[in-house]
């Protein structure tokens, strides 16, 4: 076994729905990074971003699709070409949240893509002036 790697047979992975506060989104924006490891017994996963009590972005993982909503006028879907839950995929997400758009980098061993999401309200600020 390569040094530093631990091989485990984990059937169920989950989160305890912990909230992490990002603080005020300034003109420079915020960068958020997630490293996820899916369960081979799973079928579905979701990350939600809130502005107070309102969801401004959700990222869903379903099979080989990643869906981004309700932020855009049309939901955007990315196809990674393989079932993310079939083989316990490791996923890295880098998300830049600004007042005007959201930029997302999806990266794993089998697929890599970048998407930029614009607000439904035609380019106006997501969060407004604080």
C-alpha cells in the first residue's frame, strides 16, 4: 500500500448538516473549497448556499450528473461521464462567489470543468449592497 494512503471499505458517508458562515461577500468575492468523497452505497448528494434564509445556489450530485440551481434562469447540468457514486469518487469543488456571478471548478480523476453562473435578474447583484 502506498505510504500516506488509507484504504477503507466505507459503505456510508454523510454530513451532519453543519452550517459554515462565509461572512460578507465583498466586491473581491469569496473562494470556498470542498473536497468530497462519495459513498458507493449512495445515489444523491447536495450542497446548499444560503443568503440569510434564502438559497442562492444548490449543487446536486445525481449519478453522473451535477446540477446547479435555482440561481440561473435555466438550471445548468454538467455530465461527468461516469456515476459519481459507483466507485466512491473523490470530488474537489472550488467556488468563487462574487456579488455578480458564481464561478465553479469541478475536478476529479475522470472529469474537470468550469462553469460560470449569472443571476436570473439580468446581471444585477446577487446580494445587493451591504
